[in-house]
């Protein structure tokens, strides 16, 4: 590796810059459209379709590996994302803003998926194996922190501007412009701090060689051991979470007469942007440390349970609607800590699946299947919630976590994978 740079300088911000666009496109768009009067069914369908670029990103991931450098790729994509968010901000006051903003979000989603491929490959290339397991918790934490910045700080800003101007379109227009400026700052920071790990001349290939390599990359992935079981696990692991994430914000915002909790947009942002961030940070750091200390085998089951059991809290909230806000805070804290701690095991397993040649493309293929497992259930979540009501919907979400848990018990991998060596 050339131009050695302390990983602490670039890993947090690089992964924050990967997670923030995803948060805005997949999560904050739900809050924004909800406040701008879009129905739950339309939110569930159209915002879930925005997952598609992450699903099909393996189709172009070999080009990212074969042409130019990953550093140039993620810097270019981050700049494109910044521009896209600025444009969304200017389109919200227009007529037909829903379809126009969705189209621009699609552009940003393709850029964000490409940014993820390049950033993931850069991480796998720039760090040694023991460094990868150690920084996995930090990486996951800052990725998730960016999600909470979207669902926390950005939503707080949107809610504040709604109250300040009394105009939701103007409020969210300004909010998206702020997001675009923030992404620009992150891109500039990453330009100056990320190390140069690749030399372009070493990657040059002819067209015929590239075409051959492209095919070999895909073929070699589907020749991995237990590939059928592996893909089933990746697709089903987030079956419950995919539906929970889409309908959780509407549940918090909807009036109590329709089964929601009736919380203001600003309060939702405060809950996730304060206590949620703290719990997530602690959980993510502990998750990475645990795996680097003992290996993936010891922690796979405990981490999966820690991630999914907090859904019971939302079942109780939906059925009892407690008057005290402390129950809401406790549930969010448990859910965010569980996610930070538990998701580290899933991501470490995906790193294991991507082991070998073409690890950047193989990791992209694995995460593409993960995105498919998020997109399809998410598309149906609005219809399922409307049919079942919030109370029964969260019970269904909890039951949907069981298939992934069962499949995890049949996976074969080195039990000490990810363990730090002396």
C-alpha cells in the first residue's frame, strides 16, 4: 500500500459518506413524503423500489474493479450524489414533485450503490485481515451513525423548518439543500484523507480480457461452497428488518386514532438523534471488539438474537400505547444497541463470503442479494401494515426474523474468522 494513512483518519468519514446517501434515499425520503401527504402504500412501493440499484450493483461492480481506482470511483460518485441532493431540494416546490424527486433519487441511488462498491473494495484492499475485523465495528457504527444523522439531525432540521415557515414544501426543500452541502463537505474531506492504494497502470486490460474477467467474476461467486444456503441466508436474514424500517416512522408519526403514537417529526429526530446514536455507537464498537477478540463463531447466534429481540418492544408499544415517553425511548435504545451490536456478525459473514480473488465484486454481489432481501419485503410492507394494523404488523415482523435465525445454524465457516491474531 502506498501513502499509508492512519485508518482512524479516513474509515469513519468514508463510511459515514456511504451511509448518509442511503439514509436519505431509503429512510428520510419516507419521512419527507409522509409529511408531504403521500400515502403509506405509495411510500412502501416507490421508496422500496429505490433499493433496486443496490440489488443490481453486481452487474457493474466488475467495471469498478477493472477500470481506474476505487478511490477515484467513490470520490466521483460522492460528488454526483451531492449534486443530486441539491437538485432534489430545488424540485420539491414544483408540481409533480413526487415523481420528479423520485427520478432524481434514482440517479443518486445508482451513484450511492457504486460508491458503496468502491468504498467496500477500498476497505478490503487497504487493511489487513486483523485490521478489518477490528475496524468492522467502527465501520458499521459510523455507517449506522450516518443513518441516524439522517433520521435524527436531518429530520430535526426538517421538523424545525416546518414549524419556522409553516410550509412543509419549503422546509423540506431547504433541508435537502443542506444535505447536498453536507455531502459536498464529506467528499472534500475524503479527497484529502483517503490513502492512494492502487496504481492505474497495474489494472489496464484489453476489452476481450475485461469481458472474460467479467464473466469469471460472476461464475466464481456462484461456485462457492454452500452457495444455495448462503444466498438463502442473505436474502432472509433481514426479512423482518426490511419491513420494520419502512413502517416504523409512519408508526411513530401517525395519529393514535389509526394506531400510531402521534409523535411530531422533530421529536422523532430527537429520539433517534440523541439516545439512538449513543446506543448504536456503543453497540457497534462492542460488536467489532467482540468478534476481533473471540471470532465470528462464538458471537453469531448471540448477535442475531440481540439484533432481533428488541422488536418485541414495538409490539408492546403498538398494543398498549403507553402515555409515558420513556417506554418509547427504552425501545429505541434497545433496538439501536441491538442493531449496532448484532449487525456486525452479519457483515463479518459477508466478508467471509467474499474471500478470495475479486473480493470487491464478490462482496458487491453478496450485498446486492442483501439489498434484494430488503427491497421486495419493503415493497409489500405498506399493504401488510394497512391490512394487519400496527399491532399485528409488528408481530408478523418478529416472526419474519425466524427463518434467517434457523438458516444461520447450518452455515459452515471458520469459527475464529475475524479473530485478531497475535
